[in-house]
C-alpha cells in the first residue's frame, strides 16, 4: 500500500490485535472502517502514532488525495467533538487517514473538549 499523502510505502503495525498501516515517510496512519474508533478506546494505543505533529500539519494541507485501498477520492472531514482535527475519509470503503500526530490528538480529550461537549446543543 502507498501513502496517499507522500506516496511512500506503508507498513502494517498492530496494537492489541487491531492492524493499521503506517507510512514509512510522513508517518501518517491508515485505518480500515471504524478501526480508529475501536483503537481510540484502548489505553496506550496512541503509541502507534510515532510521527511528528509538525510534519503532520504540513501534510494536512495536501488535498485531493486518493484512497490507498480502493483509489476513490477521499473527503476532508472534521471531528465534531474536536473541530481542530481534520482528517480524510473514503466514501466507498470508509477507511480513514490521519496525518502524523492527529490520532494521538483525536484520542486525547482536553478540558476544553470536555466543556465544549458538555455545553454543545443537540442538532435537530
């Protein structure tokens, strides 16, 4: 599998039985459908996100990428609970790509995230 951002090779890494692909170059992470949600619930799983958040921010600006699995155009998404986190999602196979540092950030809930969630109004 090739990285959709830097085109380097991706290697399989596993944590607690869940396998993801990590780029050898930019250290971005590819998750199959819902694996990012399942992995985020496991203590210590942020250890798979070994890349620099600064490099991740640079690659986060790369748009118009293709899914490394099915080659469909990926969509830029935002985490509604943490709107500063932007990631890419495939509308066909539902895979998700996080730039380096984004999965660790996604997994970490700050005090601001807590209050934002507490006072957020439900959309109808």
